[in-house]
């Protein structure tokens, strides 16, 4: 199975999320909101039970440094260099530059989404599929986030959709560079573990943990349970 094809599918998720926002498809946006909680549970399980152990097995103790590095670099890109960022629809007016800084921060993260997919398939088709699903589940809310931040910053619909598409291009580029760049091929899995852990625990979980009711917790635990079912179906 080619990781390039799966990267294209994941990239389409960015565009689909942005399109749902631009068309004001409320049912689609409600579904995407549920994807935040479900994706967080699935991603945490994949990062902790599959990716990190495999990275440590292949890279030894030094892989831990790359896991930490992946976690820290996403925090730097999204919450230190970017003044305003959170997953989900942005409802407040922002400065004109906010959309572009958010795009810059997300481009690094989505690039490593591609690295994760390629690195997973380099180990096994099962790990590649698990990482693809972990990436895809947050691609829809990622597209919503990017488009809404661009609109809140005063940019037009075309630029909002183009920014979401740029995130998809970065994902595809991550796959392509991992296949030809030796450092990414060697350390990509460990970096991906840190990036996946950050997106799940520090980006997605805070978006729903303060909400009342059982819907979001059920989706979160359902995502974690879905990991075990998916691994079973993949023959793990």
C-alpha cells in the first residue's frame, strides 16, 4: 500500500472540513466536533500503545529525545510563535495576520502528519493504517480551524479554502520527503509519536473537556476503544 495515496486522502480531509464550514453545513460541523473527541482518544491510544513502543524498539533510548522533540516543536509552532490558536470553529474577530500565523504553525504540524504516515508504513502496513486513521480523524476539524481563523481575520472564502488545501499539500510533502530524506526515515517514527501525542493531549482534549454532558466523553472513550477494534481487524 502506498503511503502517498493515504496522504492524499488525509489531505482531502482538510479541504472537506473547510468546505463544510464555508457552506455552513451545521450537521457536518456537529459531526466534525465529535471527531475532535473521538480522534483524541484514538490518537492517544495509537501514540502510546503502537508508535512510541515501536520507535523505542527501533531507535533505542535516543528515540525518547526525538519523541520529546516532536512534542516540543509542535508546541513552539502552535502556541509560542502563533498568538491565537485552538482547534474548532473560531467565532471571534481576529487581526488580519492571525490567519497567516495560524497557517504557518499548522503547516509544520501537517508536514509531520505526512511523516507519520510514511514512517508507519515503513514499519508495517498495520502501523501505517493506524497512523493514517489517527491523522485522518483530526484532519476534518483541522480544516474547519484553518478556514474559520482565516475568515475571522478578514480573509475571503477563496483564501480560507486555499489555506486548508495548503495544509493538505504539506501532508503529502511530508510523505514524499520521508521517503527520500535519510534523517526523516530514521527518526520520523519517534518524532511522529511526539507530534501525535501533542495533538491528541494538548490540542484536542482541551477543546471538549470543559463541555457538559456525556456526548464528548463517550466519543473520547469510544475513540480509544476503536483503536483496539481496528488493531484486531488489521490482524494485530
